[in-house]
């Protein structure tokens, strides 16, 4: 049965072009079980190929035709072929992480065919040190990065002895939990009136939220809209080719800095990126005099109100000044913390609807060149960038997990560079580590791997500065 694409999914689908594949991805590195034989990977691949009841999410693909009156809808793939989605690759010798990241960067560059379900799963062998890797990618129209991370976690087990786990695309029996009996339903007319009043109250506050957002932006204060991001080499049209770099660091090191500086772990992550970007752009003689601005997605607790009495999370985006114009790492951390807190405070008085509306407003300058095809005429350099790069931090599993006996050593996110925003840094925590995944345009962001060295150096500098 066909179902229409929601506006967000439709937006990701329509925004896609050859230069901007709109899928997210994840790289997982595993250690082989102690009892793994020579044919372990081949046997694992064959087991993944076995017929299973595929979850509807992984069977649908978008279609637009005369039958749908020109609208995009999801339909089930009647000719679902697991061999198309599941792929087996081998690394060239010597099978270092360098070869792995190069392969993943190339796989992440390829746009997916919309006539099939929009996902792929790659099993990769040949990695040195009795390790294997898996790379998965899924279109953002189908699911977001957090949802993809949750699906992966559900496919793993904390017990290394469990060897019969179904693949991530298999339908899973929902967990049934006992719940209290529902309250007596109120009359439909009363519920509708309640909801209407709540929504009207939120909408009535939008003009005030807009005025406050613009006011803060004009004063160069943190909000969801940036007006003072400098032009950098990152803010120009991109190609469709990707380069990927990844590394993780012990979470305890970040927590120690956070504790001694009275900041958050996310502040430390942003400060690491700030120092790394300062060093990287300085090497290229491209460091602007004013601070870089990063778009940082944040999950904010919504206010309890009549429209949504259960509360909930509102996803907003804060434009954070990274302090790249400051020479001292402690000053950069303080600047990031202050800017991030100002952004959160700006959202504190807003409802979830208002937060989402203001955050959407902040994305208009970034998406407008693409929607108007300005990038095709090389005009993005004429416009001031909405922000310079994206930095996001997604919480991951806190304990060590296994897939059919193989220990998950690390998981590294890949994301979406867009025209005018050639670099995306996404972080995720796993067990006792914080993993950084850097996805950049292969041509626009030269020597991307150098940023890993700069991130490591900045972490050491922050440790010295906050002792």
C-alpha cells in the first residue's frame, strides 16, 4: 500500500543531486571472535544472505507517477533483492585503517538508486589485526542518523555468546510492556478545542520568537540564525566525491576537561573542533580574522503546555561561535561554552513549535543557493555563508556490544556535506570512547586527515590549559 512522503523526507529527496547524495552512513569495526576460523567472514556473509522477514522500512522505495498524481509516495519493493543491498568487499593489502577509510569514502560518494529501497550494507574483510568492518548507508528521506544508530544497537547484543542474531534489516517482534489502563477519554469536541487552543497559543508566540531571533542575530549573539559567519574555503560549491577520516578518544579525557572547566562534554567536543579548524586553516593560510560559526543540533526539553501535555524533546539548531580567532585553548573553550549556553537560553522561553520554526529559519540561507541553483553558476562565493560547518554529537551505547560473537570496537558516523558547506563533523559516544567522523568534499577540503592530528593536539592542549 502506498503512503505519501512526509515533508521532511520529501525535502531530502528533492534536495539530492549528483554533487549532494543525501544519505548518512556508519562504519563499524569489529574484532573477530577467538574461535573464528578462516571462513568466518564468508560464513557470516552467507548467514546474512539467508531469507528473513524484512522489516517494511527496508522494503519501501519512493515512486512518482501518473497513478500518484505526480506526488511522491512510498511503495513496497515487489522484487526485493538482498544481494543488491548486501555487499561483500575486501581491502587491498596491507589492510590498514587508511585503506578502509579510503574505501568507505568512495562508497559514501555513490548516489543510491531510488527505484530500490534506499539502503546498503557492506561487509568488509582484509582489515589487519583480526578485524572486520561493516559500512551501512541509508537515505535521509528514509531515516535520520539517530534512528539508524538505534536500529544498529537493536541488532547487537551485550553477550558475546549470542550467535543467532538476525540481520539489522529483519523485522523484530515489538517488546510488549505492561501499562496502566488509559484514562477515560474526553469528548472529541473538548479534545479538539484543547489542541486548537494550545496550537494557537504556540503560533501566537511565533512573531515574538522571530523578532528575538533576528535581534540576537543582528547583535551577533548566539541564536538559530547566523549573520556574521566569515567566508572560508569550506563555503563554496562541492563535488560528489567524498573523503572520510575517523578516530576516537577516551571519554574519560573529555570528562576530566569538562569537570575542571565546569563545561559540558559537548563543549569540549566543540572546543576540540575549534582548535583543530584553527590549526588546519592556519596551515593552509586560510584562517579568517573573525570566528568560524558552526551549526550545532541540540535536543531541548519542551515546555509542558496544553497542546502537548506530555512534554517531549524539541530539536533545535544553535549557531555557535567557535572562537577560532582566539589563540589560547582555554579561551576558545570558554567562548564555545558561552555561545552554546546563550543559544540554549534563547530557546528556553520558546515552545517546541517555536524552536523548530526558528531552527528552520536558520537553515534557509544554507539551502537557498541550492534551491535556486546558484551553485551551478558558481555564485555561492558571492553570498555570505549561513554558517561554516556542521558539528553534531549523537549519544551512543554505553556498554560493549557484539554481533554474533564479534566485538564492536568502534562505530564512526558519516554525514552529508552540501553546496556551500563542504565539511561535516559528527561525533558519537560508544562504551568509553568518543568517536569523530569527518565527512568532506574530496576536492574542496584538502588533506582532510590532517584534522585528526589537529584534534589530538587540541585535546592535549585543553588538558594542559585546564589542569
